């Protein structure tokens, strides 16, 4: 019998909740939205008003009335690119270590710090 080893390290992504992002591939390519949720186990993120899918629901429980519901579906993290607040463009991000030892994300195009403090 073999043992399954699990990677217990927490995954780190370049995108966090409430970041403004642009979709760089897929059906919503070029659209901009705000991250609602990051799903680390599946490497995906839900973006506000993007990747909308239709779900057919039955009445009962939470939905008193059945019907077709439109909702956001998760997008793979690799298809999202961070948008800088200063230069308003999709950009790569880097990590700087400040004098006090804290890490912050910065825009590689203009050097602006992306994390709000």
C-alpha cells in the first residue's frame, strides 16, 4: 500500500480579493473586473460580472422560485492579470521588502506600490 503525501504549504498567488484584474485569455478576454473570491485549492478566482454562466435551479430551499440563474464562474488564476491603479494598465507585479521588513507588491511598469496600507 502506498501513502499519499500532501503538500501542506499554503499556496501564494499574485492576485488577492478586491484586486482589479483583466482577463488575458478565454471568452472574456480584455474585460476588467474585481476579484470576489480566490479559490486556492483549484487555482481559480471569481471575478465580478465576468465568466457568467446560466444555472437551472429547482424551487425550494434558498430559492423559493425555480428558474434560470446567472452567476459568476471561477476563472483560472493564470488567465488573470493585475491592473495597476496609477498607470491603469495590466501589469506584472514584483515583491519589495520595505525597511520595516514587510513585503509589498509593486507594479513592474511604473514602480507604484499595489498593496493598500
